[in-house]
C-alpha cells in the first residue's frame, strides 16, 4: 500500500473512524466510518485488501484497519461464521463477553448515523440495539447519551409514527433501569 494511503489510514484511525476490527485466522474484517460506512477485509497472509468504498481495495479504510490491528484495537474470533458474517460473530462476542464495549460501539455509530442517515431507519435500528445492551450495562452517562441521540432523532423526524414508538421504548428502558 502506498505511503500516502497509509498516512490517510493512520489519520482515520486516530480520528476514531474505525468502528471495530475482527480478526479471524489471517483475516481482518472491519467497519470504518468514512463518507459512508465501509466494510473492509484484509488478508494478512496474502497482503491484500477489499473494501466496499469506490476504490475497492488498497484504500485508506483498509490502511486504517491495518493500523487499528497493529495498535491492538481488534477482537479475535475463533468462530468459522466470522469469515462469512463478521458482524454476527462480533455481536455475539460483545453480547456475551463485553456488552459495555458493544454499547460503546453502537453509541459511536449512532453518533455518526444521526448526522448521515437521511431516512432515520438505521438510527432507529441502532437505537433499539443500544437499548437492549443498555439493560445489561446501565449507567447514567450512557442513558444520557441515548436520550441525546433520541432527542436529535425526534428533532429530525418529528412527523414519523416511529418517533413516538421510539420515545416510548426509550422512556420504558431508561425508567426500567432506574435512571
């Protein structure tokens, strides 16, 4: 990979744009928040990469993934499903092993999506995931962050029936956790 691309990748990593990295055998899978969310696959053995960005491979998103891995920012999986559905393996790990980290990842992606999701659909999906994880690891700070994101959703989509449904779900969950 070109030095310039690696530098851009390093900047992406430093700015926190690498949402997660999953290592399975000699492959890295990641989600990187760029202009859009991009999915990256890096084959460490073959020194090759693939990305869903317009460039398709050997891009700053792949470089950011490699740098994140080198910095120790990854989760290792031994589940064969990882190669086919890395997000499933990641979510399984986060739910069972580290729901706190799972919630942090979702909150980070929610922050990104509330500024980029024109339909509100992805924000709603993520907000519901966040509420589920929140019940496992409640805290005032995380509850406040969820409420902040919902209020922005409410501001952006005041006429959606979904907004009223989400308001009810957020209130029930936050109140149910005594916050």
